[in-house]
């Protein structure tokens, strides 16, 4: 699951650099770091939940 999530996040980051997504908080190209922070949190949560079960 975390590998698929990583690939999706990388694609989102590349698309955002090419053309900003226009979502609230992601209107400029320099906001790509926000996607990276979200990705780190999502992957950490996925890993934590998979090791807890």
C-alpha cells in the first residue's frame, strides 16, 4: 500500500510542478512542499497501521 501511495504522490508532485493543481492551498508551484509533507504523514500512518495489526 505504501508503495502505491508513494507513486501516486510522486505523480501528483510532478503534475503540480508542471501545472499547479488549483486546490485550496496548492495554487502556486512553490507549494509542492505541502504535498511532500502530506505524503510523509500518509506513509507514516500507513506504516504504523500495518505494523499495529
